[in-house]
C-alpha cells in the first residue's frame, strides 16, 4: 500500500506550516512523507527531537523517526512540499525544480513570477498552463497564495465571474498562527490588536489579481481590479477574518449576489481530490457568522465562509470572509495543489518532459490512487 | 468647597458607563455626584450594594453611600448625566429636561434629533446653537456620539476642514467594554471575533455626518459624505480601533494630510476645560501604532490616536484610529460636554430661559470654577 | 440500522452540555437521539431554533428537526441522558426513573445519594451494585462526577490502588466552558483569573472519596482521605488543569509512582465500549505538559493527562492533571456510563426488574450493538 | 532641585523590569535616572532608540535622551538599580559594589548569599544588618525577592508573627509580564495554561524562609517551614495570583487569623517612604476577590491583596494572594529598598565605610528628601 503512494519531502518541516503539512499528510491516501528538511540547526536530528510540536494531534510516528535532511536536493522523495521562508525559498526551490522535483510551495518567493502558477485550484486550475513556460526543468514550481489572499480570492471568484469586480476594499483580522512560532510575543497581542503585518497588505493587493486573472497567450492577464488592504493581527488562534467591500461590474440586487455565490462551480467538481471540501464556499445567512473559533474548521479547514452579505453605501456589496489560515491558507492549499498535479499526472518527478505539460486541459476524474512514480 | 460645586445626578449609574462617570467625577474640580439613579431593581439600595463595581480604582466613598433613586425627576442634583440605555433615555430624558435639568446624555435616543446637539466639543462646540430651538424647556438635552463614531469624527475633522471628505470606508475592531456588563459572554469572544454589533454600523454611518456638519439657519447641515462601516467585536478590554480609508475633496500628497492633522485647532483651545486633553489628536509615525492596550489611555483616555497614515489605492488616504471607548467615547465625552456647558454658563438648571441660549458664540475662557446654581 | 439503536432522550438539550451530548451522539454506533427536552421557553420549538449552537461541528440534521419537549416523562426515548441543572434534576430525574427510564445524569443533584452510583467506569464500574438498593423503580439514576473531580479521581485511582492516599491538596485552573452559556461575562475573565467557583471546592472534596471508595455490604465505603481544594476560573476554552499534591500510604520513590500509573488497569479493558479511550491516563514525562489547549482533546477528550510528576516537600508526590471538562468531565462521561449500562444489559427501560440488578459482576465483552429495548 | 536628588543608574534598563524602573522613577522625589546600562547590542544608542517601550505611560523625555552605557562601572550615577538577568548579575553586580556603588538588585543571582539582605522592607528591614558582613566593599548588594515569593512572604508574615507557620502549600497563576519581552510566544499561552516556569518553584521554596527568618548572630536564621510550590503561567497581563494553604504553629479560629492580618504592623510605618503603600496588605472579605485585572494595581501596585480566607481541611488555613509582579514583585520593590537605604543614610556611594553599617537599628523617620551623596 505504502509502496504505491507518492513519496513527499517537506521543506521547512519543523515550522508551524511544516508541522501542519506533516499532520494533514498523516493518513493521506495518495501521499506519504518520506523526507523532512529544515535549517542547519536541525539537520541530523530525528524529526521528533528537532520539532517543538504544536499540533493538537500527536506527531505521526513514521515521520517522528525521520532524520532531518538539509533543504537541498537530493531528498528521498518524489516531490517536495515547501514551507520555507521566502528568502530560503528564493534560493532553494529552483534548485529542487532543476533537480527534477515538482516543487509545491507555500512560500512567497515565486508566487508573482510570470511562469509560476499561483493556484487556488477550484478557481484557476487552468493556470497550470504556465508550467509549459517555466525555466526550471525538468521539475517545476507551483505555488499557493498568501493566507488572507486565499480567502479574498475565493470569495471574489463568483462575483468576478458573474458580474466583474473593479474595486475591492478589505480589512483583515488575522490569527496569530499566521506568524508561526515563536511568532508574536504574548505581551504584544494578549487583549490587544496590532494594526500592521509586514508585507501582508502588499501581498493581498498584488496576488489577488493574478489568481483571478485569465490565461491569455500562455500568460496570466491579471484581473483588472484595484484593491486596498488594511491588515491587523488579533488575539485569535486560527482563522483570518476579512471585511470586504466590492464594486461590481454592474449594479445588481443583493439577492443576485447571493445567487452568484450559490451557483458558482468549482473547477475541481467531480475530480474527487481527497483534500477538496464538498463546497469551496459556505454562505451564512444569519447576522453573526462566520466567526473564527466556530467556523474556521468547516470542511476540515478547507471551506471558506462568507457571511453578512449586504449592500455597501460606498461600493456595491460588502460581506465578511473567513479562511482557515494554516489549512486552506497554507498547508492544505499546498496539498490540494499536489493532489491536482497528481490527478493531472504531472508528478513524474525526475522524468518530466516539457511535452507532458502541453495539454493541460482538465482530464477526467482520477478514479483511484495514483501509481507511484517508479512502479 | 463642595458647596460651590455643581451637583450632578447620574442616570443609569450602576452600569459600566455609569460607573465610569462616577470614577471620572471622583475628584472633579467643578462637579460633584450627589444623586445616582438606576432601574427599579436597584432603587433604594446604597450605590455600594447595588453596583457590581468594575473600575480599577476603588469606588469613591461619598458616592458609595448614596441611595439609588428612580430615573425620574426630581433628583437631588442641578444637572443630570445620562448613561441610560436608548429605550429608557427616549422616555425619561425629555422628562428631566422639561423639569428644568440640563440633560447631558451618552444615550443614543436623541442624538439624531434635529434640535439636539451631537457634540465632540473640540470639533463642533458651535452646534450648541441648536439649543435655542429645543422643545423640552426649561432644561435641554445635549448628547455625545457613539463610541466608534467619536473616533472617526475626530480623525476626519482636520481632513474635512483642510480638503473636504466625500467618501469614507471604516472597519472597526471594538473592545468588549463597549457592550457593558454582563455584556458579551466569554464563551462568545475568547480567542474569537464577532463580525457584527447590533446598530453600530448604522450609528457610525448617520452620526458622523451630523457631527461634522455646519450650522446653517439654526440647523445642522450634515457634511456631504458617504460612509460604509463594518463593525467587529474583538477580545480587547478598552479601546476601539478603526481602519479608515477616505476620499478627499482634492488630491494631495500624504505629507499635506500629515500636516493637516498637525495644524488642526480645537474649538476648546484656551478654554481650560478640566477634561480636555492637551491635544485631541496624537499622530503616530511609526509602523505599528496605535494599539489599544498601549495607547487607549493617552491623555487620560481623552486623546484620539491616529497612525499608519498612507495613501489608499482605492480612495485617497487610509489610516488607523484608536479611541478609548468608555472615556472619550462615552463617560469622558459627557463630562467634557458638561464642562463646556458650565464654561458657557448654560447650567442654570431650573432657571434657564430661552433667551440665555441665543448668543451662543464662544466666550472667553472661564477663569475659575463655575458658581453653583443657587448662590 | 437505526431501528436497532437505543433511543436516547436528552434532558437540558439546549445548554452547552446538552449540545455536547448531541454532538457526541451524532454518529454513535449504539445510540440515537430521538427526543430533546428543555425548559418551558424552548418547548415546542425545533431544536434548531431553540438552540444557540456552540459546537464546532454543524448541528446534526436529524436532531435539528426534533421538537423540544418538556423535561418530564414520557419522552419518545428508551433512556434519558440528563444535562439538567442541579435544581431541576433534583425534581425531575426521580420522576423519569419512576416512569421506567434509566436516567444517566451529569447533574449534581443525586451524586452523593447513598444508592446512586457515581461512576468513572474505568475506576468503579462495580459501584453499579448500588442500583439494587435504589428506590426509584422500575428505572434508576446513575451519575458521573463533577468535571474537576473526574480528573482528580482518575489520577488518584492508580495511587490509591498501589499505595493508598491519605491527603490530597488540589488547586484547579478551570476553563470557561465549565460555566455554560452565557456563563461568565467576557468582562470578568478576559486577561483575568477569578479565584472562586461556587460549590466547586465542596464537590471536589466530597465526590472524590465516594468515587474511589469500595463497595462493602451493598454500600460505598468512601476512600479515607482528606482533600483540600482551591478552585479558579481562567481564560481557557476547554480543559481543566489541576495541580495536585498527595500523601501516599507509604513512602516510595517517584519511579514507583510513575510505574503505578503505567501499570494501572481499567475496569473497562477488553469491553470495547465505543467511547472508552485506548488508555484512561496518559502520562507526560517532559517538563511542560499537559497543557489545556494542546492536550485536552487526547483520546477524543476522554483521556486524562498527568504530567510533572515529582516529589513534594510537604506531602509525598505532586503532579499536574488535565481533563477535558465538557467531554470526559460531562457529556462524554455520561455517554460512557450509558455504554457500560448497555453492555451490562441494564437498559431495559420500562421493564427493569429489581432482580436484573442483582448479579452485577462484569460480563463478557458485548460483541455487537445492543438490541433495542422493544424488539 | 534635580541637583539635590540621588543619581540612579539602571542596569538592564531596556528590558521590561528596567522599563518599569524608568517609568516608576519618572517623577520620584528622591531619585533621578542619570544613567542607563544594557547589553552590548544597545550600547551607544539613545535609550529611546534602544528600547521597545512597553509601558502605558510615554517614555520620560529625560531618560529617552540618555545614551546606553555598558553594564560595567563606572556609571554616571551614585547608586545602581539592577534589572539584569541572573547570569549577568552574578558577574557584574559585585564589580559595581567593589567600585563603591550601592547595588539594589532585582536579579536572582545573589539573593540567597548569606551576607546579602533579601528585603521586603515592611517585613524584614532589620535584615540590613547583614551588610556589615558583606565582602564587596566599599559598596554593597541588597536584593528583593522573586515576584511570586514576595506575595507569599507578605501574606505569611502576619501569620508567622502571630502563630508561627510550619507548612505551606502554594500554587501560583502567574502573569506573562513576569517573563519579560519577547518572553512567552502568544501561540503558547493564548487560551492556555503552561504548568511550569523554570526555576520558579525552587525560588519560592528557598527565598521565603530567608525573608521570614530572624537575624541571629549577624546571620539570617531561616524561618523553619516546609514549602511546596506549583508554578503556572496563565494568560493574564499583570498580577500573580497565589492559592495558599498553611499549617499554623497552633490551632486558631479563622477570626483570629483575620485579626492577625488586620493587626500586623509594617517595619516601615511612620517612615514616609515615597513608594511604601498606605498598607502592605489589603484583605478582601467577599467571595471573589482579589482578581489580577481588578486589584493588582491597588496602592499603585505596591499593596499585596489577600482574600478567600477560610479553613483548610488538610492544613489549617487557606487563602488567595495577589501581587503585582512587575511593581511590588520587581521594580517597585527595588525602589522601595533604595528608599529604605536612603532613609537609613546608607547611600553614600563611593564613600561607605564598614563602620557606617554597624548600627543598623531603625532610625527616626526621614523628614525631607535625602541630601545628595556629596554635600
């Protein structure tokens, strides 16, 4: 059984996103963690000893026994999931790609690179077409967006499709897990708000347009929208909340906006990817939802919630969005990307040919677990 | 000494805003608390027994011994400060005004009434002119705004004056003290955000324009601006934070906006009101301020802080505002209004004539404590 | 399938413990919720409308559609699980028992009654023998202990068996879910500790001895120990932490105490009860565990954690205990009791004869789901 | 005016205790801060730039402009207050003492040294007699206890005097400010308890006996008591809460214990030290006090609160103690020690002779500010 699963190496495995990857992959039907890589300080230790484990579930025994490797190729794995910090990712992810690995990255380093797909696969699985143009062969790099951006893009996608969106105002209330560990000192955030998160507003303002853009001539044409973001850190454990106002392409009643959320269809529908939630979006119609502590884990943390949909005196509509920042916004997003690539049979690590990437239209649902790369 | 001070009755004295009024008036140079009124349940008890005291400073002994009276005239006081809930205020504040009391109210009931001044006295002390038109004689009603609105209006005032403001987008992160006691259950807010506060967005959207409006022909002409508000409750004790974006009347460099904050002058400058802070606005130039726990108490809670001033990709400027919700946003605001009225010699409770209210231009600073009402 | 499950009525179903019962029974292999009862205010409403749902998982659809019944017999159920408050339980649980229901109660009303088993079944399943003496026929009442007491009793059980325990000092740090909803106002507990919980210390001091006592002559002979408890409320969501010092019956090295925890055997071993955790006790050997947020949910909340085992300068040993207050300490405990009664074939509600209760020695493991009461 | 004040240098001035020293000394009638010293990283910077200021009041301007010096003599000051970490204090405090400075230290390094007074001056000002035996001449080292220990010793002092105390069991619930900045990561403590604080239990168990001991033959004879401590970190900002049980030297009614608290007299009574609170101990007689957020700042943080006094089933009495950890438990304690030394005229820095220290009986109250060290 294990023999037929795809072997995954995790880069940055000892950090909080790395730990979440390990936790989410503990019983994955397609993947198994066979290598963990981290910084020099941890190399050579067992994962068990190298990691200040913060997940609620116990550390998976098989991973606990792995020795931490350096974050450089080669790694005893077929593909790599990267939870590296941006600076390290900038240097080492291309090296893995050139060594033939599919690099599925949560890091910020390459997200905005023109040939790197920035995927929320329910929305833009077709952006995989960019891989045909990537320079780091024979592997490649695929990324998922920043955690807040993911929530925003998911909530905007139905509106972009139905009406167009030209202006977006978003204020975030972000959980402390987004800052990793040790992250924010308790003394700075207990009973407090910090109205600033370094680089966050810029990421939201730039990444969203790329995610929602269209493939034109082999490149992403960003969605033509202006975005203004205010980012705040709040004393919440999991779940980023976003207060969003948007100007639509045309003036419509709120009921039509509500219907657009209901009628929107994911590009993953019918594919049976293990980490895809039954629905990407859950819309609450009561007055007080969604709330981080109650609703961040909907759909095992992969569902994005929308609530308080109402008209906006300034733009057209406004609403609240909730996204689980370390699952849908980080580790779960990377795993879903890996599942998409497996389903498209793009995980022939070490053997990928440019020609494999040419016909990137969606294929029929993958019926069973993918064969391992070296059967 | 006490004989020469103005005798204050507090309506709704056992609630959290009532307690804050009691605490702030403990050593006030002009006022002394001589009566406390509350709901039926408390009437007849000593204030000490009727109150679940939540202020950090011990309950003032003199007030502790007072017996709670019903919230109806007459009251053993010259003026009343009202911390009643809106429904009770709607019924009983006019009764007090008709009985000859100056009613200085924090309640929401009469704020938007055309003849009721909605005061942030540094900004619009001239709105006292409305009193000449009030129907509840021989007393009157004066109000202060909702807590969040106060912060917003204070921050917008210099921009309105310097450039004009046409559009405002505001997202609030509001402290739990704003909901009183028992208020919000811990189970609902610990490690959580509730993205809704009943009535709050409507208050912000309606009150702000009145505060920033001009007196024209004996009425307030609201400032012509559109406002969109998202209100959130966060696990913070004191201090509402607001993320604001604004479109100005004309396009100016950020440095000019910064200068407008610095150059703005309060209508109270030089009056020496005891509760007026040295400056209404404090502008932070670092990246991470203001923060509720660190800065809400600036100027003894009467200073409003502004920070993170920067351009907005959507509107023109954006910034963060912090206001102490129970001081500047409630009890301290009412007391400052009372001080303004004392300085204008408008606290002749029981004897006020309509003619007293005609010449409401600012007078020279009051040099000493006001004479008592019955010299 | 549903036809063969035992039909459960939940008393006090709209409260937090009632909700936890509903959540934990959502997919139970032996039981199904067929009736929900609550106070007058809720009677007649759908459970969906009557309940301010606070569980992270969505409300089970089948339960959501039930109409709330009054907390009086008859109820469309075979047995009742009671999450009533103590006063209501005192009045109505006997009525249900007399009407033929097995009443499995989390309430405090009858715990210390001489003929009522106070069960932590891993420790004292043999206390079911008390049922032979109960007066409320043809049904009966079985209880589980107070939440903190449960943790203490579980941790002491191995020590009582191995060495005897004569003196116990315990200080609790209790989570806010223990107070239900609305429960504690946020204003009272955010960034604070309340060093008092009404009735809690008395419950810990009295219940523990009964749980750890022996059946002698058809009655419980309490364990001969003196207990001193300090109870505190802390801003934690789930999980009561207890700092315990104990004097043992004889002086032993800490290693022997550690071994006593490891070697202790549950009375449920081998029975296969669905809610019984793999091990009742998990002992941490590191310096900083257990912690409420990280470890309260071990064993799906049914495992009690022990840590920081070390000698005590005053008594003999000291250690930290963690118990999930609403699962092992309330709803999960009641369900485990119901499972034990089902396994002992004591859930013939409405038909129980006194003679059924005579031979109460443990029987062989129940291989399949119990037959319903009316096949 | 400033010329007549004693010049104070602060060691470890950029840390949280150092900042609290700066804040508390901002308007001190006897002392002025003339030097700030910190680690290499900060040396040469202005205090303003070197410090991540966390105090609610703005940084005092005069201190903000000081250049940070290395933590080595000489320093532009008459005496030094030390907020160094223990390791640095171990090395450098003796150097300052040998260079002629009175070193008034909050650090743990020298507290248990036989010739170093461990002062809570209300309790044991007479321990200054130890200075006659100190080796680091011509200056000396005086210390204050660990923060939790301070609260415990203050509460036990009246009982030791009135009845004797033989056994003490204490469980602490400690605020996060006790760990400094960055201190505890938010991810470790938000909605959580950490049942361990490195070294804390050992300090409580050893320091308390020394503080409460008697001077016999020029040395401290520790109070003969056994102490067992459990230390916990809780998500509270300021104020350590202690749950204490004590066995008294003789069995007395609780009313007598209550009276002992009321009748106890401080060794500082009548001395007029600026930082001494009106009463060291405040005893609450209600059921739910003291609480950290409400009561830690009593007496400007220098009063220790006691509450929930009741009999203990195991030892004799039990009660709750609250101490402001960074004021009475750290910075305020050091300042009070400095005031005591000034009042005793023991701050002749650089000129102290052993003979000055011989007659250390209490002198008459110091009527005015002390003369500077070089009259």
